[in-house]
C-alpha cells in the first residue's frame, strides 16, 4: 500500500521537533532557561504580578494597568456564577467520578447555555468573552464538584475575594491565611502557560476545525488528565507520603534507587523540552516550602525526603525537578486534598488555553497529518 | 527569541504531509482511489458487509465469522442500556444545546460509571471493552438527546433490532422499511473510518498522555462538530433546500456560480487528501438516491438540483463530491431531522476511533510538537 509521501522520510514519532504553530503567546527558551510569555519572563511575572494580571496578559494580550486589573478581577467575580442546573449536574455525578472528568463534563455542558450564534462565533472578541467566562466559573465548578463527590456541602464564592483567594477559600472551606494565599497564587501563575504541551496542542487541533472554545477546552481537560501530562503533582504527593510511611528520610535514597532499578518512573522530574536542565518554576517554588513545613506534624520530615529524592535523582539520572515536584508538596502542606492537585493545574492553565484557542481561530489552518500504513496489503473480499 | 530548531525549516502549517503515526488500521490510497481498512477496500465492505461487521473488523482487528458477528450484535444490544442518570442529565440540557454537545457531555459523564481502575486501564482488552460500550450506547444517547431537546418522548431501544436498524428506529420513532434500513446501514459503513482526519488525530493526541478512552472520544466529538470537519452533511441539506426555495432546478446553476463569485464555499465538495478526485464513498452512495426520491413530494426536484450543483462544481472548480454530499440528501429523504446528520456521522465513526485509541495506547508516544515564537522580544518588567 503506497503512501504518496515517503513515510520513512516524513514519519516523526510524537511530532518531536516539529513546529506545528506560529504563535505570539509563549516559548520555552531552552538555551536561556526561560519561559517567555508575550515577551515577559514567567518567573519575573510570578515574582512581581498576581495570577489575574498574568491571565489578563495572556487572554487580552497585554499586562493590565491598575484600573484594567480591577475591572478584570470584577469581571471574573461577576461571571463566576454558574447556572443552577450545574449544581443539579454535580449531584448526578457518580461517586467514582474523577474531579477532572467532572470539570470536563461540566465545561462541555455549559456550552448549551450560550446563544447558539454566539457559541459558534470564533472572533477574538467572542472567544475572549466566552473564555473569560469559562475561567471565571472553573474555581466554583472544581471546588464544588470535589465537595459534592465527597459528601461535603456546596460552598458559595466569597463575596469580596479575588480569583485565586476565592478558589483556595472554596477548596479549604475556610478563609485562608496570608501566606497560603500568596503561595497558592504563585503556583497558579507558574501553571498559567507553557508553550505547547499536549493539552494546549489538543485545544488548538480541535479549534482548527472551527469548533468552538467550549469543545476545545473540554478536549484539553481530557488531555491534561493523562498520567504522562498533568497527573504528576498528585503522584509526587503520594510518593512523598509513601516514603514517609516506609520509614521516612532514612529510607528515601534507597526507595528512589530501588524504583529506578525496577525501571519505574519517579514523577516530577525531567521534561521532554527542558531535558536535563532545572525547570525555573521548580526553582522559584521550592523557596516557599520552608515557611510551610510547620503547618503539618510531619512537614519537616516531608521536606527532608523531598530534598533527598531530588539529590538522588540528580546523582542517579542527572534529572532535575519540574514544576510538579514542589507543587506536590506545597499543595499538601496547604491542606489541599490530593485529588484536586491536577484539577487546580487545569484551572490555572485555562488562561493560556483561551489565548491559544483565540489565536488559532484568528489565523486558522486545519490540522490534518497523515499516517504510515503498516497494516495488511490489499485483500479482496471472498 | 531563539528556537532551538530552525523554525523556517521545521514549521509545517496544518501538519500537511507530516506522517504523525504508524498504523495498521487504514489509509487513503490516493493513487488507486481506495480507502483501505485493515487490507480491505471500504467500498467492497460497504457493498457486501453490514456496519456491525466492519465495526468488528476495526475494533477487534478481523472480520467476524457468522457466530462472532451474532455475538457482537448481541453484545452491542446488551451494552446499549444506559445508566438511569443519563436520562436525568438529558433533561438538564438547556434547550439550545447542539446534539453533538449533548453527545460530548454524556460520553464524558459516562466515564464516572466505570470502576476507577478499569477506567485507567489502557490495555487493548480494556479499551475494546469500554469502546464497545461507548459505541453501543451512542445510538440511544443521540436519538434521545435530540428527542428530549425537542420535546419528544424518550424512546427505548427496539428489543430485537440490530445496531443500525435500532438507531434508525429511535431516530424516526417508528419501524423503518427495508430500503431505509439498507441505505442507512451503508451510510454508517461509509462513515466508519477514514485514516486520520482531525477528530481521529484529536483522539490519538489525547490518548497519547495515557488519558482514558472516554476522554479521547469526548475530544473527538468536540473536533467533529467543527464546520471544517463533520458539519458538511447538514450544510448540504440546507443548501439543497435553499435552492429549492429560491426557484429549484432552474436556478441551481446560477446559485452555485454566484456563490463561487462571492468566494463562498459550497459544502460537500473536495477534500484535502483526495484533492481533485471523486470520493469513492460519494460514488457508491449516489446510486441509492433514485430509489428514495418518491418519499418526498419534492424529492425528484431535489435530486435534479443535486445533479446540477455537482455538474456545475465540476465545470467551475474541477471539484467532485465527497461523502457528505450524497449523505446530505439521503438522510433528508429518509426523514431524518437535519440536526442529527453530523451526530450520526460521529456514532458511525466511533468504531474507527476506538480502534485508533486502542492502537495508540498499545504503542504509545506522547505528542508534543513545538512552536515558532513570533511574539515580542524579551522585555524585563518595570
């Protein structure tokens, strides 16, 4: 069976190294070790700006001045209210539902509340409007889907809190302290955008059929759920707790070495694009851990384990932590339930996804690669 | 801002010509004008086999013998029953919901009814089991989401009908005649698999994170909804009816020429891969139209319009019909509501999607292409 193009020449497993889009949004500058978002260094943004300012930069194209920022924060508050059938849908979710599957189902469901013509509208204005609404609603959806699935009462949004404070408030079910709010906001900024991981690529592939932003983000949620993608921050927390249970800091090195000997993966290390460099987000967030360790009876030992695992991975594999490594411990120390770690990543990343869908629609070309057929040769039916 | 690889060399808009996967499932053999499914010519399959036999070929890897076929048909009947919360979810859907968005939301919702460990299982056996269940349930979901959204009573599956007969029965709300059943089954076979269009690519991209088959198919539904992908069969029906209303066969040629002069697209013609050849599925299905034209008071004139538009497109643009062109008229003559045309395509294609997700998981590599960054150069924060 002949391909028109030579498959041995054009087959690119995983599309590694292929440039699939032209973008003004972001790039991983591997040589300089920087994540560039519309010209700015993500680490500088995380140090000096709030998540909502960076979300504005992504969605609306520029950093907001104070007035624009206040308006955007208000906008997110006002748009955050979900139609009441969302609460009924949350009650219908089977108890086994993964929180990411709940996010996926509810974002998909929300498309039907848009006017059909506006839903189809792929103009930048319409995408920014719809995308901001999806971002605004995700904290309520995420925190309350988890609460509903775990028999906890639904919690309403805080009347005055900004986006990330309100999100943390609904997750914890109580007003978070100043340090928690600051650290949580910075983790959201670290997750906001990262060039073109699988979920962002998924959103752009779907959007390229001129399908709407609800569908594109629904698909991205499905992608981010995958263990090779968004699931690593949860896996880090489970691993640190497993080491603690098996004996703590004194067994941490052997735990890692034995896992590696069995060819098992240690989550939270390495990245296809960074390869063997330190993820700058991991470096930034690690510094926040020491001020959180007193919040947990075993916080100090967990941090020791954290450091031993990091050192061992460097010695044994030459691999450095990625962003999910510190986040796994930080969220645990903040008292966030582990099944919410990846869903929180998705909420933060939605700002980047909205930017990518908007850009794809504004300058679209359908993604339609081909295949290398290695199945049976032509055989007529009997 | 420097990319590590030269973007001018590696940028491939739309991934055109890129071979993204190695597959044993299918290929468009453009030179021979054949669609090959696991070695067989899809047109021969459509002529000689039932949809469920071809679905078995795709999902289980081989054409079934009579016993295997009967078992597969029974399996689809038995697995077709949906958990009762699905009916409650259908009642919650806002009236404006597109039927494809209903399919997307409900398939996503159904993931929560699987045992969490089985949901995560990416082995071929688990994917075939879950995929067959999704396929089995989609006719009920599709027909009844439409019925619920349009105030019609929910209809239960027919107790003895096979897959496609039952689907048509639930759509029409009455027992279909022999000719309708035959033609409908053949359209499903024509839609069952088609190498790697955007929706199949979407499913594989999502699956490559080792996310589960529910998520991968949810994403594919989002893709297939796009006007550049699955929406063409609906658009064909609306166009033929518009020409009928504007004066019928006598104005058809001018209608097309005027549209082309305004640079508007005529749906149902051409295909990026086939380019300027006749889609063999369109040739096969066209022959079924004459025996259906008496079913509609204006069926004869619609068929005349159909032929004039086809001829005009050949003369003016050198473009031939693709599969959506005859299907648009056939479904209309069968009395199927137009908003169900693309959702039916999705149901048929699910067999192919299940095969692709299974293959991707069995021999996985994460899709992670890169970008050509053309945004602002690095600028420090003030």
